[in-house]
């Protein structure tokens, strides 16, 4: 998280949030927030949501689908995530990234749970 200038996501009860201020280093050649930056935000936030809901297991992303809804610009980005389904070895989580009250990204991921 320090590489992208963000604090660790805060998670509790299967939900997590992460806020970061996007600046020039987060932009692509078109001047909008790079898709890889947005993917990092949802992946990290979903991982924190899952960690807050399980005990003694580490989530590992096994599948991640991202829908980019609109371009982001420099400024505050807020990622939120929530665990949707827990199975014996897989957990499904959803996340969104918003900026100025508008959705930029919706993501759905499956995580394998690895014993610590």
C-alpha cells in the first residue's frame, strides 16, 4: 500500500474501506486514473473485508472481474468491499470505487482461503 501512497484498508465484520488521494503518479497517458491502480484498490479492500470475517486464514485472489464504469481523475478515491458468500474453501466478495459520489468501478472476486 505504501507504493501507491495509501494506508492499509480498514475492515470489520466482513466489510472494509480504503481511501486514497489519486495524484499524477496514478494517472495513465490519457490523464485518468490507471486501471491497474483501481484494480489494486478493489483487490486490497476485498482482501481486508475477508480477513475481517475469517479467523486464521489468509485470502488469496483466485478470480477477479472488474467493470470500469467511468474514468477517474486526480482526487479522493473511496473503495468499499463486502463479503457476499462464504464457502468451505472459497469466499466471494464485491467491491466498488467511488469518486465525488459517482461509481468508477464495480468488482466481483473469488478468494481461496489458505490456512496460516
